[in-house]
C-alpha cells in the first residue's frame, strides 16, 4: 500500500453548499436535450440514479468520519459537512427533476437495483462503503469534467436545465476527494480500492446502458434509426463519451492516484461566472 496521503488542510476553504436558483416546477419537454432522444434518455437515466446514490454517499462519509480518532475527525469536519450539504442539495434537485420524468411515463428500474446492492454492502466494513463511494465519485467527477469542457453537449436544452447540469457537474468536481481521503485515513488498502472500483465500473456502465434503453423503449423512440445514429455519435464520435473518458477512468488504477491530481479549473470558473444561479446556504451538521 502506498504511503498514506495527508489529511485535508484545515486552512483550506470549506466546500460551499449552494441553493440552485432554478425553477423546476415547469414541466420538461419530452426530448428536452435539443430534441436528441438518445442524449435525453441517457441524462434522464443518470438523474434517476442520483437520489439513492447520493444518500448512500452521505451515509458513507458520515459513518467514515465517525470511525476516525477525535483529532482526525476535527480536520475532516468542515469538508464532510460541505460534502453532505452539497450531496443533499443534489438529491433534492434531482428528485424534483425525476418527478417530471415519472409524469412522462418513464420508469426508474435503476434505483431499486442500487438499493438492493447497497443493502448488502452495508453489512460490510465502512471502508467498503467509502471505497464504493470514492469509485462512483470518480465516475461522476470525470463525467462532470467532460461536460464542463464540452458544454455544447447540452446545446438545445433550456437554459435552466443547462444551468442545473453544469452546477451539479461543478460541485461534483469540487468534492471529488472527500470519500477517497476518508478511505485512506481509515487504512483502506489498494487491493480493495481497485477491486471495488472494477465492481462499480461494471455496475455503473451496465446500469446506465440498461436504464437508457428502458427510457428509449418507454419513450417510443427505440425503433427509430435516428436514435441509434445519435447514440453512436454521442458515445463513439470525435468527442464521444467512451474515448474521452477512457484515460481518466484508467488513471484511478494507478497506485499514486489521487482525485485532486485532475484539474478542476472549469468547475471553479463556472461557479465564479454564474453566481446569479445559486446562493449559499447554511451547512448541515454532521
């Protein structure tokens, strides 16, 4: 196992918990992402997974910090409080977004599968919870990084929905290290970090694909050739998701990897440029 990484710097700025100033009461267009059925179905699938997943992330870091010695708890306290606040806000926003999807007749098959797996996982040591959280946070962070670098992938969406996704992406990049650092602080080893990363990779990719296909079926666009042309371009085109995420996915496998090694300048800049899209809120107690 590599040498333990330093604990968070207590002098570093705390994570800001932001209230998103976007009206999600207005219904969504069926193909809200520029009329593209495939991209809409994929982003809808991601949103369906967020409330259950983010609650687990909250439970994991809360349980993890409670296992630390008192002096280390104090050094993590502000970061964990900010992490919990951000994830709780994401959960709330995507609950509201998903309510519109349900009214459109889409059925969430992904969250029940997540719930069953997490019920089993919670019988294991809290370090396993944190390893799964850190691995999943790596996926959401590299997806966020890709979206922030290529905001044209949200072209054609209503401004309020572009704002929602880019705000979420920016905060995912911002708190990408919290679960990873807690795992290391609790003595989590490399063997289990990588083993659970491969498990998360399998489930995340297959579940995302399954839910996207379910959404297309319910949407009635499954049989349209245009849908599959859109999907191929989005996944495997010049700026396709799969080739773009291969290298950052692979980075997690390095023994010297740390999430903070990746540049999150786009996230910092987006949040600074869009202060009219959010307001700071009180951070919840750990």
